C-alpha cells in the first residue's frame, strides 16, 4: 500500500536559488527510508513540504491515496503521519510530560480518562513512566527527544517522520531510541547524518544532492 507519494516537487525560498527541483519519492506500508544529503541540501525543507507546513512552488503531495492541496487535506493527513521535529523544544509546550503526551489524543476527541490511559500505555511501552509527572522544560535534551517521540506515538500514526532524532542524545538515550524505533510497526521516513543509526533504523536510502532526490 502506497502511503506517501511526492511527484515533481519544486521549491525555492524567496530571493534565493532553488532548493528542490523535480523531487519525487514514494513510501510504502512497512517501508523504512532515509534521506541523506549535505547540510543545506533541503532535507528538512522536504519534510516540511510533506507535512504541509510549507507549500511547494509546483508538484503534488498525496497521502494514503488522496491528494493533499488544502490545509484541510493536510490536517487530515497529520492525524496519520507523526512528525518528530529536529528541535524537541518546538514540539513540547505543556507543563508536564503527561500533559504533552495527552495533548494529541485529546485533540482527536478522546476523553480525559481515555487520554490518560494512552499516556500510561505509551510511556510504559517506551520505558518512560519515570518521567510521567516531570516538568517538561526541566528534562535533559535526550529525555525531551524521547518524550517528543511519545507524544507522536500517542496519536497512533501509520507513518513516522523523524528529522535528526539523535541530536542531543547521550549514549544511553541513543541506544534506547534505536531500540524503540526498531521495534515499531510504522513505516518510517528518516533524516539523519548518522550512518550507524540509519543502518539500524532505516537502511534504504534516497540521496538529496544538487536539488534532486535519487533512490540508491
């Protein structure tokens, strides 16, 4: 089953040279893909286009067999595609870990009791129950990264998109994140500069270079 389908994406920031020219890619159910390329190649830009956070100059994005062109289309798509930002502080904004993890399920219409049950289930599954009632902004960088993943998994997405998820991780949290991601059922689209991490989590690669995306 085809989950994400990008066709002939072009993009340039105002007043600057093009970042993406004719980029196309597909992600199928159960597939795990990495996007590799030098700094400034447009990897994070491409992820934001997939999520509808910025609009391409031309080209199309489709998810789960449906074209995504309006904000309403992308809003529906984001219920099924979880995006872990490069900077965890961009994603965590509630006072406590439990509130951050509960935020998504509550937005999906879950009751408070249902949302808290999801919080406990996800944190237990990830081995993070000891962080449940911690103040989010006082967590370490590695703890924030793992909690960010928990907030996304609480939405039960079909696809997981991760932008440099090993940033700010100490060896212990790095190993924990790797173990967690290897055990998930979701399709994964990964941007990472870490070849060892890519090899374990998403070994098939697209290379983004000179504004074009090539499957290796």
